[in-house]
C-alpha cells in the first residue's frame, strides 16, 4: 500500500447557488409545497418555455418520488433526484428517476396496460437518457434549513 507523504490543506473559494423566493432563501417547507410534476406526464421532455434550474439534494420524508415508480414494490429506496424547474415565473419540482432498470420496469408496466406502444416506449427511454444527461450537468441548488 502506498502512503501519502505529501498532503496539504489549501483554502479555496466556491460559489453556491441559493434558491430564493421574493428575495428570501427558500425553506424546506416551501420546497415541499412546490407542485410536483410527473416525469412520465412530460414524456421526459422539457417543453419550450420551461427551464431547468438545478437539483436539490433533499428528499422530503413524505416524498412520493417519481410518480409511477413509487409503488410498494420499489419503496422509498427507488433512486431519484429532485429537480427544480421554472415556467412563466412559476417553479415546480420533479422527482426524476435515475435508475434505468426501474424506468424500464415502469415502462413495461405502462406497455402491458396499453399506455405506451413499442415505438413510443423506445422514444421515452431515449428522452429519459437525454434528460438524465442534462440533469447531471445542472448546478446543485441550496435551500435554507
Ligand atoms: Zn424524494
């Protein structure tokens, strides 16, 4: 095993992005009250006029996660990420599923119930990938405790 012989601590300045509402830091309580959008309803696409702002590393205790993926067979452990986005001055949050296998399972469920057909399903997975990549590049937003 190699030993680290040349370590040091340095000082750095970092910028953090704070989510504000009317000039005040957004609180956890306000965040919980944001309307939640089902990523399936938007077909994993960001419609014109909507803007992705960033991710929030906070999952409320009563989080329902990605709607559709949040069945008892997945439980609270389903992987997802909270994303804040804006449309015409109104902000919403999306619990975006980050686990491909869970998205595929939900897709199969939708196909078997006739909700989605083959080409639409393949398109949905493609859109999910694109949006996942966009979300991974978003800044993390901080909210007040
Ligand atoms: Zn959550």
